[in-house]
C-alpha cells in the first residue's frame, strides 16, 4: 500500500510539471515579438507613452486629455510624460520602455534630437510617432517618421485672411490701417505663423510697408504688450489697427497695449492662435475688447487620433498615414460656445 501511494504522488507531480511546461511553451513561443504583442508587465492593456515638451501648457494638457479618451474607449493605457529639457528625453524614453510602453508619441523640446530618438526607439523595439513638431536631422531635414502636425504657415494664412475679411467688412481702407505684427523669429514655428499672416494680407492687397513688426522678448502677454507699445508710440497716425501674433498671448498682449494707448476697441481687430482659456475669458466679458477672434487648433485630433492610430499600429499592424497636417477654425464672441461644444471642449 505504501509503494502504491508513492506511485500516485509521482504521477500527480509529473502531470503538473508537464502542464506547466506546456503553458510556458504556448506563452513564450519562439520568443519573437510581433505588432500584436503589446501586453505589459502591469496587466493586459497595451501601453503607449505620450511625451510633450511643455506639460504645463493648456494645449498639451488637452492632447493628453483626448489621448486618454481614446485609451478608455479602445482599452489601452496612456502614460503621460513631460520632458521640457532635451537632456531628459532619451532617459525618459528608456524609462517608458522599461515600464512596458511599446509605442511613443512625442513632441520633443528639441526636434534636432530626431536621429537619437529614432535610434533609441528602434533599439528598444518601440513604434514612434511625432506630433505637433516634426523631428529633423542635424541639417533640419524632416526624418522619415510618422507625423501629425500643424501647418504653421497655413494657420498664419488663415489669420491673415480673417483679418482681411473683417477689415473689409468694417469699411477700413489701406490708407488709415496698419498691421501690428508681434514676432518671435527665433522660434521656427512662430516665424512660419507670423510670416504666413503677413503673406495672406499682402496677397489680398494690403501694403507691405504698413506692416509693423514688433519683436517680443518673451512669448507671454507682458512680452507682447511691451513690444506692441513701442510700435504704437512710433505710429500715432494710424487710425485702425489689425493685430496678429504667433499665439493668443501675443494678440492679448497687443490688445492690452492698445487699451493703455487709449485706442477704442472698435478700432482694433486682433486675432490670436490656439483658442486657449485667456481668449475664452476675454469673449465672456460683458464688453468686447479689441480681441476679435482666435484660430482654434484641433487638439482632439492631435491627442485622440495619434493615440488611436498608435494603438491600431501596435495591435493590428495597421500603419498610420505617414504625414498628416491639421488646420484650425476661427472662433469669435459670436460662435465660440458652439465651436467649442462641437470640438468636445468646455466653453
């Protein structure tokens, strides 16, 4: 009886061991990684890292918000990472990969890190997409990386076209109107936007010699206000002012300068870019100011669409479009609530 009992125990042991070996063989296979192999150590959800250069900015927070909406819908995980310094980027990519991320969506603080970012993600077996700012090589040539971006020149053109339309609607003439252009040429995207604004106006017949550039030292409201004040002081003869800038802060700063210069709101038409909270607050004031509008960019597409595209690339092997550019829509006091609601944004 004792011998028979030992045989039963041995059979039970070897049966369990055989089952464990079988499970290991099925789970590990040959050890090769595929596009569908996106499970992480923390669970069954695929993990995607979303790294941005200015995590405190409303634009990037909206991108993250919409990316997380896509994650909730499709059942994957978004890891949000702020990297305001180029020195942090590669280390944070390593950390994301160690945490199980199989894909990286990035707006780099330094786009010329492109070759290093591409090499690092390839080494780590991560899929790579850039968003907002395209990654470039040392010479400034765009890398062959999947990208969803903003056409800075086209956005600038949209501002210029809207300024021209409102100027004509109000019956202003070239003789008594000038453009106050808040510039920041050290930033490539900023320069593309402001040059696009001037380009659209001159194409519509506005005189180039009535475009007064005001370089700002900082890209915030005080910086734009100071830059605008210099131009306003130099040109007291101008009756009507058009105002354009690289962003909403530039437009708002210039408007604050016109107010300090005692220009009436009806003699100022300023249009910003981004459609951020400062603009919305301005629209909500009982009395209109010189801020006529802003070009609302498509944060939802930059967050939701890139995250969703990365997920399907990883899960299904469906490669995203190589290059996609988004544009914007003009919001004003009259339409901002509806446009924000249609875009899934709070008003």
